[in-house]
């Protein structure tokens, strides 16, 4: 692995952790790579929301877990975008991954990323990464210069995972410092404070 790649990945997670993830991920079937890659991104979005929203005080997160409003991959993508945690292009790419996952989940025969609509969606997913150092390095270092649709999909999932991991590391929790109180301030108390 080049020094440049090591330096750029060092901030996000240890090189060894990432190499383990990439090695396991690249040996999976297309179906497993799609399902596992999407699960990884979904978990990272959960962690991003969990690290920025006010903490849960009762032990059960009624917003992010179970049948809650932000328990789906789609809802988490939309929430992260609307909260300004990810940009529109990132949300669009995540929704493409979600659509690929949904298609794979409903196909009974062996699904491959090299066929029809899957291939077209992967091309659309990869397009913003074209010319980016990360995609080139990822394909070269972790996917043995494999230029197949499957390798490009896996590289994009890995790059989005790295980026989300970085955003989580740099995230700041919202504060309730300026939250609206239930009752308006007592005018007598505000007059004495001045």
C-alpha cells in the first residue's frame, strides 16, 4: 500500500481494520457484497445520527431503533441529508445503493452486478468518483486493479464507508442550549436580570 493511501486512511480507521474489511468484502458474491455493503452503510448512518442527536435518557431509542421513524436505511439517508450531515450527492449515491440492495433482495435467481439495471445503477454510482484519487487507489491497492462492475461497486461502498466513518469521528452532538422551553420566561425575572 502506498504511503499516500496510508496517510489518507490513517485518520479514518487503522489500516489493518480497513484491509480486513476490504479483503472480506472483495471475496463475497455480488449478492452478499450488496447486502453486507448496504448493511455497513446503514450502520454508519445510524452511528452518525446517534452521535449527533441529543442522547437518549431512557435507554430505548424510540427514534432510531425498532419500528421507529428513523429505523430504515431510506429514512436515515434522508435524515442525515436534511440535518446537513451529508450533501445531496452523497444522499443520492446512498439511495442508489439502497435501490440496488432492494433489487437484489427480490431476485430469486443468482443476481450479478454485471447485468442490466444493476450495471446501469453501478455506473451511475461510480460516476461521481471518476477521476478521484480514492477510487483509483482503492481499485489498485485493495481490488488488484480489477475494473469490473463488481469491483467498482465494492470500491465505492468502501469509499463511502470511509467517508461516513470520518464524519462520525468529526461529528459534534447537537445541544439543547437554545431549545424552546415549554413556558415563556417570567417577565419579572428577565427585568431583574438586566
